[in-house]
């Protein structure tokens, strides 16, 4: 667990450094430089590209992680073979995109016709995202997570901010800025290639004869099956943004996107832990160490909730203060309830731990597709029903419902098939500590006239109550021990 913990911490640091840059970009820079309609277009193109990406990737990313333990003697041939499959997948998506271009453009023609002018940008970003995701998966298989996370979470956001600043200083036009997103994604791919080359992980070998045909068939079958599951999972996350643009307009999507982006910070530690845990879970399944997977399942649930729950509470009790710093906040603070609903949805992912990862790397991985496709269909239906009635709050509530039922379904399946259960007494203790902390810091503390004073006092009180309750309840003794040990080493070295 020490290597796992170290990589998780480094990845989390990168993720939150990226969050700081992302907060600056989305909560200040974009609203200051761009009009709401321009922000909506900026994000809609990105979301469309990311929605196409798993289809183009053909599920190869998860396949690399799953089958890597079986190809350690010849990993570079396996990686080249994986890249080839990814390029084939992108070619198929490109063909289908051209084939169905007319109904796609029709969906945006009324409320957001500007989207149709930049569909090629979305396709370019899709291609670069496919390549980057495969490089990331290969690096992850070596348990090298920190630098790819730095590139993905920090460099990408930093370059996007610089791109917008270039437009602000009239270095280029708005259409050129939209095309510049492709250059930003290209630079992140280039950075990954340079890192992997220096780390000795990148060595293209086009001789695939050393890969057994049986493994190729199993790899291709696994990828084909998990493709639907991966695509459905991303559909659950991204379809709301596209549907808000097509059903309400680009300005509404700008408000929704800023609220969504505030809430998505909550899952950053979970994402970091999941990336590191996936190869560990895969290896334990390969060795049939089921008891260790169950123990890891419980442990991750506690530590994810410990951190992610605190982040959620800090955001929600300070939500008015956060929007105070957004330029033109009278426009964007309408997304406050989006933050709450999406945040609660992200907490369902946290509480149910790594159930999806366990299913993906178990012999029951086929079920993940069924569950994901059901929830993908459900979120589309929820959006179609709720967006016309409740607007952007309806889209957020649709996502919350989809995430909750999606996790609940996977929880019952893992429990039935493997006997695993992430819920321990500590999980409920943490939920109690979080609820009481919110009541004290969010409801009982009166509003201060000075914004910064309110932020500091409210956050400080929340931290004091939450951490005191966690200690008193002994809800996370392993985390406390780990912090004491690290603090002791730091003091000795000092």
C-alpha cells in the first residue's frame, strides 16, 4: 500500500494543482474574457470530443491495464498493437460521424447553430485524446501515474488558460482560439511521448508475432465488450452538457458548465486513487487474491469519503462566496443548485468505492456493460423529461439520479457475485461527521459582512468540527497513523 499511497498522493497533488488553474480558468478567466455563448461553445466542443473518444478508443485503455500482467516479457509489441487498434477505432468513428452528420447538425441547428461550424475541431481533439489515453494507460500499467496526471490535470489546463489569454490580448480571433484547442491537446500528447521515452516505456515494436493469438483474441473481445461500458459511463457524465446546449442554448450551458466544474472537484481524490488502484486490482484478480480485493474495497471507501466528503462540505458551505469572485456573477450564480446536485452525485461514486473497477477486472466484466448502458439510456430519458421542466437544475438532477442508481446496481451485483461490501461502520461515522459539520458551519454560523472573513471562519469551523469528530469516532485510524508517521519523519529530518 505504500507505493499505492505515494502515487495517489502525488497524483492528488497534481489534480488539485490543476483544480486551482481550472478554477481560475472557469470561474474568473473565461467569464471575464468571453461571453456566456462563447463559453458554452468552448465547452460544448470539448464535451463532444470527449464523448466520442471512448468509441474511437474501442475500450483499449482498460484492456491494456487488464492484460499488461500477461505481456510483461514483451510490453512494447503489445503497446504498439494497442495503438494500432485505437487508430482503427478512430477511423471507424470518423466514418460514422460523416455518415450521421446530418442528424447531428440538426440537433444543434435551432438553439446552438454555432456548434456545427466547429465539428472538425471536435474530431481533432477526439483523435489526440485517444492517443493520450492509450499512452496514459500504458504508463499506468507501470504504476507511473504522477507525471501523466501532471500533464493531464495541470499542463492541459494551463495551456487552455494561455489560449484564452491570447484571445484576450487580441493575438487571434475567437474562431482561431477554438481551433487552438487542437494545438493544446497536441502539446499534451507530445509531452506524454517525451516523458515515456525518457522513462524507457516507449519503444514501438511492430513485430506482433510474439503476442499469442489466444491473447490477441481475448484482448480484442475484452476491448469490444468494455467499449460499450466505457462509452456509456462517459455518456452519463457528458450528455447533459450537450443536451443543455441543444435544448436550451449555449448561454445556459455556460452557467451549467461552471456549476458542474465547481462540483467535479469533489471527485478528484477518487479519480487519483482509482487510477492507481486499477492495476493493483487487476493483479490481485490474476492471482485470485479475493480477500485482499475485498479489504481494499472497504479501505478505499473510507479514505475516499474522508477526503472527498470534506471537499464537498468546504465547497457547499462557501458556495455564495465562491460565486462572489466570478465576473458577471449575476449571470452565473444561477448554477448554484447545479453544484449541490452534481456534488451529491459525485459523493455516490465515492461512497460506493471502486465497484466499477472491481467489475471491470473480474470475470463478471460483461455486467458492467449492461449496467452502464441501462444508466446511459436512463440519463438521456431523465434529461428529456427534466430539462424542459426545470432547466439546468433538471439536467443536474438527472445526473444525480443516474449516478445513484448506477452505483446501487453495481453494489448489489458485486455483493451477490463476489460477496464484497464496501460499507463498514467507519463509512457511516464519516457521513455523520459530515452532516453535523455542515449543520454547525453552514447553518448555525451567521453570515459575515466581509467575504474573506466569512470564508476563513466558516472553513476553519468546518475543519475543526469535522476533523475532531473523525478523531473522536476513530473513523479513519489508518489515515491518522499514516499522517503521524509522516509528520514524525518530517520533524526528525528537519
